[in-house]
C-alpha cells in the first residue's frame, strides 16, 4: 500500500477534481501484478479517520483482481 499524497488545506479541507485526478496512482494487486487499479484514498488526503472514501478507475480490458474459485 502506498502513502497518501499530502495536501495543505488549512482549517477546511477541500479536494478539487484537479487535486484528485492528478494524484491517482496505480495499485497492482498483491497476488497478480497485471491486475491494476488506479486509485486515490480521498479521506486520507483530508485527514478523515472514521470513513474511507476512494476513487478507483479501471482501464479498459485490464483485470482488477484475482479470479477466485472454491476449493
């Protein structure tokens, strides 16, 4: 897991669409490196502790997870 980008918002945190889109980072799946999600945890960026808010983008025809089957 990567660290969240650091922003200085002063007393009232506000993320703009430009801030969010410019800080999206690829996150490969830990079991399958070609399964990549492009994401940002917006709640971490503004210091929220009790709620997690993520933006996740998937590229066309790219897997996002590992196929799991029952044993």
